[in-house]
């Protein structure tokens, strides 16, 4: 069964600290993996898109890693800011299906406290 | 560019009522889709369209209709609202590719719907 599992479910950190969010998937065949940030009451916004051959991709203070062999991805947030408080959702796309074959995770809810 | 816009932002319906959720994009994207987001569940695809005049069902299409008369607009119709349709609805758009599905999706701000 195609699934995307994220951990932890929720996380609280202090402003300025780093954190890492995890994503494990069983989706096959694999096309690419995306991380989205969703602020409360808003739609998801894309942070990174990673293909099979990419191990690391950065977007400012966000760095995503992908291990296609173990089917794991992580999102590392450096020097967290209050504005990083949001839900972070991992999405895996099955090969051959364009955007209609997205398998969504449930997200990690991150709270950054002052 | 306004990106993807949705109206209304909030709506309360009574069981059995019908309504249309509006979605528009100004990026000339071929692909548009509707999702619903419920607590404890990932986003689920309701309907999608790969271009004007072409629509297809997603994962949870029952109780919803769509049409795509123009590239810009993709309204979602609730035919007879039920409490199970209480949810947050997101419209999204992207350029269309075949194969890898590499194109980034842009989401609207969402419509929060409550059916009593």
C-alpha cells in the first residue's frame, strides 16, 4: 500500500534552535518527493521538490535530504524563527501520474516559542 | 499575479443545500484540482482537470461536481450538502506534465465549510 508516514506528529522548540522532521514512505514507483509548509488557515506552500537522484536540497534555512534506498526523507530547519511555526507536510508522487498521484503525509505540527 | 484565489473563505450550509465553491488562477496553468483536508487525514483529491473542457474524478468524488469551461476557473459544486462534507477545501493549479509530475502546485487559501 502506498503510504507516507511523518514523525514526530508535533514538536515544540525554542526560537533559534534547529530541528529535524522525518518522512518515511512506501510509495512505488517513486517519482519525486516534496515538502510543503502550511501555515494555520492557509494553503500549503512548496518548500522543496526532490527527484530520485537528489540527496540534498536547500531552500534558505530549510534543507531536505532524501535516501531513496531506505525510502526516507528529512527536513532540517536551521536557526528557527517564530514564523516557522506551521505544519510541514511530506508528499510523494508516484511515477507516471503527474500531479494526480500525490500521496500526502499527515504532517508534523511545529511550534517555535520565544 | 493573484495566484490561486478561492471564494468564499467561510461557509455554513444546512443539510441538503447546494452551493458552488469558486476557484480561479491567473498563471495560465493547465492543471487544476480540488482537495479536501480533514483532521487526522492527508489531503484527498476530489476532482481534477487537465485543461478546459476536461475533468476527471479523484480519490473522493462522490457528492461533488466540477466543470472547466475556461483555463482560469474551476468551480466545485456540492449538489446536496451532508455533514460528512464539513471540511476545508483547497484548490490548486500547476503546469501540466506527463511522466514525472515534477511541476510545483500552487494552492489557494482554502474554503472552510460547515454543514449542519
